[in-house]
C-alpha cells in the first residue's frame, strides 16, 4: 500500500504534480475543484503587487474536468492600478486550458468607517434572512460540532480524506442546507504553508456538496463555476461554509454559501449548477 501524499501538489520544474489528495468524489481520475481553485489563487498571489493589496473577488470558469496529472498555472495583471487591479490566471494540463480565473485586487487601508457596518460587528437583532452577509445563525465553534462523514467514493485517498469536516447542521448524507467547518489536513503545495486565500478557495467549492438538495446516487449537480467574494481573509485554519442549494426542474441550480471564520463573516461564494438524473451509460461525459 502506497503512503498518503504529503500535499495536494508537488512542485516539479515549472509545473506541479497532482497527487491523489486532489481526487474528487465523482470520477477517480479527476480532481475536486477546490485544490485547482486554490492553485489559481496561489498563482494570483505570486504576481507582483503594491503594498496592501488584497483579493476581493475570484471567479473561476471550470471549462473541463482537471485530471490527476501534471498541471501548469499562469497568471498576469490585465488592468494595473494603484487602488484596484484586475488579474487573470489559467490552469492547464496536456496543453489544454481547463480552468480560467479572474480576480480583483484592492488596496487595503484605513477607511475610518462608522460603527456597525463591519462584518465582525454582529447586529443586535438577528437577521431575518440568509440572503445577507450575516447568516441567520452564528455557528458553534468546530470543537463543539460533529465530525463529518463523507459519502462513499470507493477510494481510500482523495479530497474527502485531505479535508477535515465538522458539521454544525446537516451532513453529506442529509439533503438540504448545511453549516460545516472545514480545514486542510495537508499543505496545498509540498513545503509551503497555505495562505488564508488558499484555505478559503480549497474549501469554498464544497458548498454544493455539503448542502446537496438531491440524492447524489440518483442525480448529478455539477458546478460550472465558482465565484468567491471576500471582505477580509480568514484569521485561522478553519473556514465555515453556511450553504444552501436550489435546484429547478429546468436542470439549472445554484448554491449560495456564506463564508465565516472564528471571528465572524468573511464573504460569500456562489456556484451555478447543471442538474440532471444520473445516466450510467454517460457517467464519463463532461459538462
């Protein structure tokens, strides 16, 4: 039996070797979208930047499944600026671009705001809706939540073993909204400490999976994109996803996820879903 890899990726020359820890639950030869998202975030962070620049939004377009194979990433600044700049990144394998990303970086400074508008200043009255940055519930800390069990994938190593899950409500085998704390058990790239942005992006794509509205044994609900908006970066290893998925009879759905750390809300993630009954004859088909 081979040893568990030490990281999601290992740097080799100008590229990276994907390990089994990136394996997603739907296809044993393809990656979960979380690690590639974080890898693109890493490429964006490595671009030259002025003092105090922070990523405020990252949007990924998932063009094809990412194989568990050597990959390469590239990034460039397409709209430079002193206060805001737009950057683009791409992940490639086998000479083909599989995921594209665009991100805004904004200058961070002292804004001298009035009290009551910060995401960490919890309102005195509980919000009436989950459609605002503050979730309708303040989740208990990870140590007070239940250890999550991933649904059976048929594989002993993958993204499902590379992440730790603590559910405050819901679960992988419980259809409906869910609130879960997640953290990486391994570095994104061997020998590197994951950055706050990488920790968020590794987890954020799981909103769809943890809050599945349909039985994963009978339906596919594949996200074709991931958009993450961040007011601030997480301050610790744990990232909380407070997620809800909506599926329509048209075969289109979406997942809306509030993102939190132990101090409070940090942002929001959204995913557009392709929803369809499972067809064993075409399980290998891509979106």
